[in-house]
C-alpha cells in the first residue's frame, strides 16, 4: 500500500551531502557525451553502481560486484539505458536505466557526482517520455533533492525489492503542458 503525500505537504529539501571525491582517469570534468548503451557497457555500468555502493556508508553491502554485474547483464537488454562517457577514453562515467513499459527509473549513478552528468542523462530520458517515476531510498537525500530539482514530486513511500530492501520515496514527473 502506498501512502500518498500531496506535493504541498512534502518536507522541505534538506542540504545535499557532499559525495566522495572519485575522479575517473581520462575525465577532465568539463566534457562528456551521452549515448545509448551498448551490450558491452553492462560491466562498466555494474562497476559504476558498485563504486557508488562502496562509497555510500548507509547502503547495504549485500551483493558482491560479481553478483551486481550478473544482475545488470540479466536485465540490460530489457531496459532503456543511456551512458555518459569521457570522449578521451570512451569510459562510462554514469548511466541511467529506465523500464520502457513502466517508465520507472531503476538507476541513475554517476562517478563523479556534481559535474552535470546525471542532469544530462535525465534530460535525455525526459526528452523521450511524457511521464517518469523514480524511487530513491529514503536515506538517499542527495537523490531526492536532485529529482525534486528536476521537477519530480513526492507521491508516497514504499518498499521495493531490487538490489536492496530499503524503504523508498516514490517520485513522479510529468512533461509540462
């Protein structure tokens, strides 16, 4: 059961915690390109998620990187996935994964954070869909702030079983008329 929270009753946005400083080789922080993911990107996407999970103190360490990669590979062809890459190395810096039927964002992870990569990935997906949902964990304040700044509104909390069993905040976005 999902409890609905009217947008006008949503709690105020808390300050955004600073992400850990992770800078991949070949990324100057100034340029990247966004493209549709290819089958060969599955391992890099799993690595990005694993690095994020390891750098996040509240995220449960229930899966090894090998298990994460196996799960990513299993659903990779079923999802609409976009990657941002550094032109110098073509190494993925971040990715967004969307279920094409439900339009639910299953993941948006970037390394490094705060460089516009997540914004560019989300903008690419928003340009392709009229509605989207996202469900960041309640403890992921930075993701909640990010999505709310991009026009998503909170509609309730729920427990979704995916890579974790963390309670999540359900957010929805609609293309402005």
